[in-house]
């Protein structure tokens, strides 16, 4: 089947004008362009190209005050209102460690960024949007009514690159990795798993032994990893809300991971989406994209860390949840996670 032609910037603007209510990602797909190309088409109009370096961008965001931070992947959208603070720079990984906005940043994927100012049904909308080398959104910052608009305008002037380029050059996305298993290293994996003292040691361990996250879970089995019913994530959110159990919810992509720590209250399914709709935290999860859910046990110096993790059909991580560390440990979370239903043995091993 021939590849459809890629829309030009002017064709993109015409399509946006003709479809003002269509979601950006859906419009981009219909035009055979990336979401980044959709934004870039408006450079010189409602969009300004800005420096994507997080060492420059994040300190500028800190001056704007209260905003909404958004990080997503193909199956989940994580939105958190708060103030960017306590930024820690790093050449490989940086962090924002605010009381509400909590990020892990991987700078090599922050390829291009834009400041967007556009008129909407409820007035002027302002945002800063970062994209990777493939044209996919890495992280977005949306201004709220309490945001400092003057600080935003100053930041845009300071960060502006001066480029008026309206196209977005991309590199091909890598193929999904899927589960990686090295059977001859399985005994070593289990032994080293038992010796872990911190959850952050896990990815170094799996990489060294030629596994990846999902491959390690499938290969190690219980008690390290147990496969759950696919509706366990929705059940987890509903029970955490009803029982007032605080939890950490991680959603990320290659360039950014965003974390909510605390209670969740309003859980509302809408079609294929499972949603958390709280005043300062929203989660939008495509429940129909969940192909595998795992309950994972990892030893740490402060006791076992138990996570609930879900993956899509291509083996890509969608979402992780942990308990919030409190005095005496996250016992309520451990009980909640432990009560989620396992798959029957025959189905789990299929």
C-alpha cells in the first residue's frame, strides 16, 4: 500500500481551521504527520521555537508559578497541577523534586520545544511543549489562572531560538523492544534479585543479564512477579480511593517520567478510558490497551517494595504504582496490592 503524502505546513493550518474540535494527536494521524509537525506549522503565528535544553527551560518554568504539568505515552496521560521547584540538573538524568510536581528528565530526548499561545473557547491558552527526535510529545507545561503571565512572556523571549522553521524533521521511531529473556541467566537473575537493597538497582541488574523489565517478570515468576487480571489497575484505583490509601503513580516516555504521590478520590470510567479526576491530579488511562499486569516484589533496606505495573500488547510499560513511604512502611498499600486478583495459573503461563 503506498504511503500517503505528508501534509505541508500550510495544509496543516487549513486542516486545523477546518477541524477546530479534533484532538491534536488524531488530526496529526489523519494528516500523516507528527504532533510536533502540527505545532511547528504555526511558528511565526501562535508558536515560537524555544530552547529545549532542560537546564534552561526548567528554571524558566519555575518562575511562572502554578502550572499544570503533563506527561504521556500512547496509553496514559498524567496531569499534575503545582509549581516546579528543586530542579536537579544532570547530563543523563535530571529531576524536579517539588511537593506536587515530581519529574525524572532524560535530556537527550528533549529535541525541540515550542511556546504556544492560542485562543480557545475559554480565553487565551498558553503552554510550553517539548518533543523528541521522532516528533512525539515528551512533556508539556500548561498555564493555569494563577500562573504569572509576565514571567511566561519573559521566559519565551529569553528562550526563543530565533528560528522561523515551520517543518519538523524527524528520525524513525525504533521498533518496540518487547520482552527480552536470557534463559541461561535466569538463576543469576533470581539470586541477584534477592540481594537488591534499592529498587533503582533493578534496571542495572536486568541490563547486565540481558533481560528487560517485562522479560525479567515473565522469566522470574513468583514470588518475584505475579501476573494479575487485566482489570487490576482499575480495581487498584477504585480501592485506593475507597480505602484512602496513598499511592505513587508513574507515567512516562523515553524523555520524561511524571509521578503523583498521594490520595486519589474521583475515579470515573468513560468509554475505554479509566480516569482519575481530582482538582490537582488527573490520570487518563486507556484500559483497553492493557495487555499484561504484574505485581512485582523487590527487596530494599526499608522493607519490600511492591509495585503494580501494566504493559501494552507490544510490551511497552504504560504505568507503575507503588505505595507512599510513611512512618512504619506502606502497610495499607501492601495489603491492597496483595489482594488484587491473580490470573489462573494456566492463563498466566500462556
